[in-house]
C-alpha cells in the first residue's frame, strides 16, 4: 500500500489533471448561439509576460501579456506583407484604369533634304510633320471597360488575400492555443508519473523494488517527456508561422494565447450555402473574371476596326533668285488624313475567337465554382459537426470517466485491490483522452474558420477567454 506522502502526491497529480481538463472553455446547451456574440470567461494570466519590442505592434497583446485573437487580426491588417502587396496590386489596377483609354501620343517628325528640291516657288530645305493616331470610335471605350473590370478583379483579389491571411492567422492562433493546453496537460501527467516512478523505485514495505511496475511507469514517462518535447517544437513552429503571417521580425515576442469561447454551429448546410452564394469572395471573383473576359472579347473584336490618323506637314521653302513666280518662297502646309486597312482577316478572326473562347471558359468556371462551393460547404460542415461531436464526447463523457477511473484506481491500490500498473494505465489513458479533447476542440474552431472563409463573413463574434 501507499504511504501517506505518496497518497498525497498521487492525489495532487489527479487534482492537477482535473484542473487542466476543466480549464478549457466549452459551451453547453444554454450558451450563446452561433450567430450571436460570444461571451467571455475568466482565465488565469500567463506566467511570463512577453517583452515589448519596438517592432512589435502594441495591440498584439493585452495588458497582461496574453496574445489575443482580436489583436492578432488587427495586427495582420496593419502589417501583413501579403495584404500590403494585394492592396498595392489593386492600386496599380485602379491607376491603369486612368491611362489605358487615353489617345496615343502624337508623333512629330523633322526632316532635312540632302539636296534641296527645286520647285516652281523655290527650293525646299526641311519639313516638320505632326500626326495623331485616333482609334476607331468604340475601341477606346472597349479598352476602358476592360480596365474597369480589371480594377474590380484586383480589388476582389485583394479582399480574398485579406480574408485568407485573417483565416490563416485564426487557424494558427487556435493551433497555438491547442499546443498550450496540450503542454499543460502533458506537464501535469509527467509530474504525476515522475512521482509514481520514484515510489515504485522505493519498493514495497519489505524494501523490494517493483521492477515490472517501474518499467511500465518509466516507459510512459519517457513517452510523455517525448510528447512534451514534440509539443514544444510544434509550438515554436506555429509561433514562427504567426510571425510570418503578421510580418514581424523572427525574434518578435509572441505571448501565450488567451483562447476564445467556442460557439455552437447552429446554421444548416442550406443556410450556409445561401450565405456563401451572396458573400463568397471566390465566387464573386469568378463572376468578375467572367465579366472581364467578356469585355476583353469585345476589345479584341475591335482589332478588325480601321485605325484613323490625322496630321499636318509644314515644308520650309526658300525664294527663287532667277525668277519671281507667284507665291515665290511661300511655305506649303498640308493637312493629312489616314486610315488603316484591316486586311489580315485571319489574324483578326483568330483574335475574335480567342476572346469568345475565354469568355465562355470564364463563364463555365464561374458555374463550376458555384457548384463546388456547395460541396465545400457540406464537407466543412461535416468536419465541424464531427469535431464538435468528438469534443463533446471527450469533454462530457470520456475525460470525466477517465478522471473517475484514475481516482478509483488510486483508491483501490491504496486498499490493496488494484495493481500499481492499473494506476499508471489509468493516468496514461486520462492523458490521451484529454489531449484528444483539446485536439477536437482546436479542429472544431479551425473548421469554423474554414467555413467563415467559404461564407465570406464571420459566423459569430467570439470573445477572448478573460
């Protein structure tokens, strides 16, 4: 049987694990619905406050040094290189709209005669000509319509980039939160196993060491220590990913995630699909690209239009000395009007067919996107519902049962009715089930973020676990 000190040690370990199991925020049937603001619950502040750096946005962390999701999203909007690049691309498309429909620059030509040309009114020395090309009416309008559609495409792509960055930040935040919770649980089970290994090595009342029990406990201890190391490495990786998404320096401090309230998914697949058809950015982009392709087809059709040119020519003429004809030494001035002849019918027809094919392809792509969107919504909905179901099973059934089993095994062992191995096995099972609970919760929150990406808007506001 266990002496008093070891009974206290194991009981403390069980209480520690119980605290880890209960610390994760969840929701019950009477909690906030999916499309309403979420509530906040208290949480202990981080043990270590991250240091402030000059290159770290002040709003990334709360006053107590905890990393908040709202702060991370705000920081992404301000500092993300991907978002900045997308905004600049949209600005470039808007600037293009202001110049593509302008007339071509006029052409000025200055020429000298190697030998003066003798004319009735005198020898001609040099000439100056000006010419302005004028596209056929409607050609510049078609080009301007293409540029306008291109601007809206670029703006929608910038919105998609912003959405993708924010969703990636949210998914990374939830992964960091999971790793933090998993490390807490693993640390608690490691300490409990260390106490059990020390007890087994001490031996029975007669001083005989429990060799099989010691091996079993040491095996689980090695596994949990390896799990802790792996979780620590994964946490560093996710922090590096978050710095990359936020555009922070490699040594910028990232605090412990505060965590958010997980809201239930009460909307149906049909309701989500209806919202997605109205708000999905990718579907909107496909529609704009179809419009852009159609307008570009109209522009290519103008290749068969003739091009106009208007200009004038001035020729400098000297006076004749051997005679004085009428208009002697007058400088002639010509007005010129030109028109191109679109004789390359094969090339122009090919350009027209190219534009028409692109327009049809873009229209089919938009239709395919609309059909695929519903399938993506259904798949993400199933993943969210499955993760939610697993999370609830672990939170409401598996983890409490494992907690009671561990306490029962400790009590039975103290009375001599259970083996030392049973205590180790129940602790290990509790550990695995609690990790699975945290994993299912993170999967659920990450899938909710994926659904929000598809819908094009938040399903509900979430609050930090304060």
